[in-house]
C-alpha cells in the first residue's frame, strides 16, 4: 500500500512535470528561441553588411549612385553566393540606389524606423510572415526576415543595406516543433522531456546551418585577405625587379657619359642627362610606392610615443635643409599618444619637409607645429597642426593632394614623387584618425591631424 502510494505520487509528479514542463517550454522557452533565431539572423545580416561596407564603402563619404554602379556586379555575386532573395542599398537620405527588384531603384524610404533608428546607427529587423505585407508595403510570398544595416563612418551615417533572408523552411521547422510540443504532453507522460530533446536537436540543426554560413563567410574573408597579401607581395617583388634595369640604365649612362663625352656633341650629352633624370624619377616613384605599401605591410605594434621627442628628432634630421632654405621650425608642446613611433616620425618628416620645400622664393620658410587635446564622445583626441607661410594652393584641390602621384606643381618647379601626403593620410587612417588641409594661393597651408590618444578608444590596435 505504501509502495503503491509512493508510486502513485511519483506517477502524479511525473505526469505533472511531463505536462508542466512542455507547457512552460511552449510559453516561455520557445518564444525565447524564436527571438534568438531572429537575433541570430540579424547578427548574420549585420556581419554581412559590415563586411560589404568594409569592402566597398571605406572612403569616409556617403554612399552615392556612382559608388554602387562600380560594385554592382560584385554585389550580385554576394547575393547568389549567400542565397539572398533581395539586397538593397540606400543613400543617407533613404534613396534606393540598388535593388534586385529594379522597380525599387530611385524610390525613397520614408518610414519612421529608417530615419529614427537606422539613420542613428542601429540595425532594424522584422520577421514578415508569408502572405502578409512587408515593411515596404509589398505582398510577401515567403517567410522573410528583413534587416536594415546602417553604414557608419566615425559616427556618421553614410547609407544602409537592407538584406532579405528567406527563412520559410526554418520557420516551418520551428512551427512543427511548437505543434509537437503542444500535442505530445497530452498523449504521453514523458512527452515534454522527449519534445525538449527534439526542440534542442532542431534548434541545434538550425544553429549549425547558421554557423556553416558564418564559416563560409569567414573562409571568403580569409581568401580575400590572402589575395590582398599576394597582391602586396607581387607589388613588392615587381618594384625590386623594376629597380634592377634602372640601376643598369644609370650605370651604363654614366659610363657612356664618361667614356664618350668627347665624342658626343651638346645634343648627345643632353640626351644622356634626360635619360639619367628619367631613371632617377622612376626610382623615386618606385621608392614612394614601397613607402606607401609599407604603411600596412611593415607596420609596427602601437606603443606610448612622445610626439615632442619625435618632432625634435625630425628637426635634427632636417637641419641641413632648414639651413639651406634660411628658414626656421617652431615646435610647440606636443602630447604623448599610443601609436607606431616609426610612422609618427615619417608623418612629421613628410609634413615639415613639404612645408620647407614649398616656400616662397622671396621669403624664408617658417613652419609652426603645435597641438591641443579635447574630449569627444569616443574618448580623448589629440589635434596636431602643421602650419607654414609657403606658396599655398587652391583649396578646391584639398582632397586631391592626398592622392597617390598627385601633384599641383610641375616636377621642374619642385622635386618629389607626389606620394608623400598620400603616405601621411594612410598612416593617420591606420591610427584611426583624420588629416585635412586648408590653404589659399600665396597664403601658406595648414595641415590638421586628429588622432586618438589611446588606440583602444577607436584606433586599429596596430593592425
């Protein structure tokens, strides 16, 4: 009797647990996993959007139609590879610049969530069920998860991706699990436990698919990095191979000039001089390209750097040039930052040397270097200013001067390869900062560099 009573109690308890546990599973656990499922899809969309943004929109400017036209074929490949049913690209104002559905292009997204959520840097996700109306007011023929991923640059909204995933099969699988979870406890005492295992297995399978997609994306990213490395190695090897024939041109032209100087007339000697000058310029261009590529390929880890010490070391290196130009360089108080010391030295040397080179013929160059710090939303920022009294330039060329091989003056007027400022910009961007220039013809130039004091607050941590 006692044993039967105990067994009865155990049976009642098991029956109660067998019903209560699945019920709790249905009303508490399963909604959580549904949310988790949607969140995982959103996370995947955000990773994909950030990856595409890093690949194609990394120039710190709003997304425009011209940018999208250039990468349209690559975007189509991504859509096919990841089995997306649609992908849209928006400008900051909400104009649709790209869509698989060509009818969407040119229309404007006027939804509140776009301007109040996405434009402020947050993704926006919604599960749109089959045979309902989408966020864009269109009839949906499949279960779709729509995710808006903002394209941000230094806190500014540059545009957005809208990524459509077809989750019909996954959602149907999840719905079947929910149905079984409600039926099995009524039919079987221990159905809740079995059903829980089935749910976990189904969800694990769904997670595995998600993980597989993530792994495929990681593999694609690694392949892209390897491809970039191969291109850098190729450029490095090619530049060295190019220097060998240049050395021969220089060597044999020197021999020709020395050995046959008496036999050559003035025109012949002029030809040799032009050939040597061209070889010298070609060598400087190759060296400039190597310096440009080394900003990332030969980068050193970040450490604590005293900019005042760096600036005075550069001043010592440029002592002869300063004396020859009759100029002076004034170094103010400069802070200590977290940076690559060699690249900081290269940055100061390029900017000060440029200021000394482009001086007015009728006056001696004066270069002033000073800095101040300020607190911003992303942490402490150091602003370094390099100001000169030189020939200046038209400010409409302020962006052009930072391009590779971009010159505003002829090589007969001022020597150089036209790559120094592009190296400066690449160094600053590697440190998570910005560099700008202001000037006017005949009124000197002012270069302003904003750098984070601590790279943990926004730099690239030495990458």
